C-alpha cells in the first residue's frame, strides 16, 4: 500500500457509530473507496450519504464467521481488491467478576476478540496480494487492566497478542500491522453497560476529563495508513491529556 489513500480500498468494521464511523468518513474524504460493515444498516445508509467518495454498505455481524467472510468477499467483488482492513467493531460491557452475567463475557470475547480474528482470517489472502495493512483497534485496556474491566481488557490484550503474531507472520511479505490503543473517547461504547453502578462510574470518569473525539482516532489511523511502504507504524497509544492512567 503506497502513501496515498486515493483509490485504495478499505474495509472498516463497526462503522455505524463512533470511531469506525469517523474513520470511514475520514478515509472517504482522503479519496479511499470504503466498505463499511455493522449490524445497524440505517446508520450505514446515513454514512454512505454523508461520505464524499464511493461507499459499499454491508450487513456485518463479526461474531458470525459466514457474515465476516461474505463481507470480505463482497468488498473484493465490488472494488476488485482490498488494501486495508480497519478492525474496529467492539463492545464494552464492564462489570465486576463476582456474580457477573457471563453471557456478557461471551459477547465481548465473540465480538472483540474472535470477531477481529475472523476478519483478519478472511481478509488476509487479499491483503497479501495487495501488500496491504491491518489496523487493529485495541485500547489502553490492552495494556493495563482495572477492576470492572477484566474481560474487556482480556479481549484487548488478546488483540495485541494476535496482532504481534500476525505482524511477524506477514511483515516481510509487505503487509503492515498497526495496533491503535485509544484512551477515553466520547462515543456510544459505555452506553451498553448493563450494570447501573458501572454505567455511573463510566459516565463520571468521562465527565472528569476532556475526552478524545472519534475524529482524533480517525486521524491516527489515517496517519498510519499514509506512511511510505517501507515505514510500518506498529503501535499508536493515544490518551486524552487529562487521563492519568
Ligand atoms: N470509546 C472509547 O473510549 C474506546 C477506547 C478504546 C478503544 N475503543 C474501541 O474502539 C472500537 C469502537 O468503539 P466506539 O468507542 O466507537 O464505540 P461505538 O460507538 O459503540 O461503536 C462500536 C461499533 O461496533 C459495532 N459492533 C458491535 N458489535 C458488532 C458486531 N457483532 N458486528 C459488527 N459490528 C459490531 C457497532 O455497530 P452495530 O451495533 O451497528 O453492529 C458500532 O459500529 C471498539 O473496538 C472499542 O473497544 C473505544
């Protein structure tokens, strides 16, 4: 992948809100052809209307291996190639371990970890062909775990481990792997927390600082994807200035 995004094909998962939506829009503004995947088709339709460039909206549930394979196939069928994958879809259902609803653990592992692994699995043959790039949206929780965030952090630590193995397997074949680790970003992510105490804690934490905006992360993704071919930006950690840990 060369250092201009003009005409490049990028698949963004979880593009219906937050970081994925902002990244898809920024990529489109930079001249990329963008396939956008998520479960909320209405949101994708709105994004397709707002984006200046060519957009392919795809029904995608990353927990479903067939849906992931179908989305990658549809992208390559439509655009003829795949130059980059932004593996962004994720859920954060924070809660203490004691008495946890373990179906929420399953959802997080299925979406954040297995979902992003399925997407790499389906996209990799095409990325090897295009000498493309994979952007894995991890988190500061992929570096430091904290009470109430054990399972979410486990999925993000897992993403980092998988990305490093992937990097070693493909970098000399020209495929670049980039892990992006945002701190607190103002999005819908925390609104899905079901535990009322955790929900309040997340809200208070966000209100205690000037959070990042989704556009700040989109800019980092564009920076990494716009480097010359011999430059691999492997990791980007971005916290709000006000976030101490
Ligand atoms: N916000 C933060 O502070 C923060 C910090 C660090 C890392 N992150 C990471 O950034 C990524 C994006 O999160 P966000 O903050 O932008 O939150 P968000 O606004 O809630 O976006 C999450 C996206 O993931 C999609 N998604 C969830 N489950 C999915 C599934 N099964 N299949 C396909 N798409 C699915 C959602 O789309 P549908 O519901 O329409 O399917 C949505 O587009 C996540 O991986 C998150 O862990 C966020």
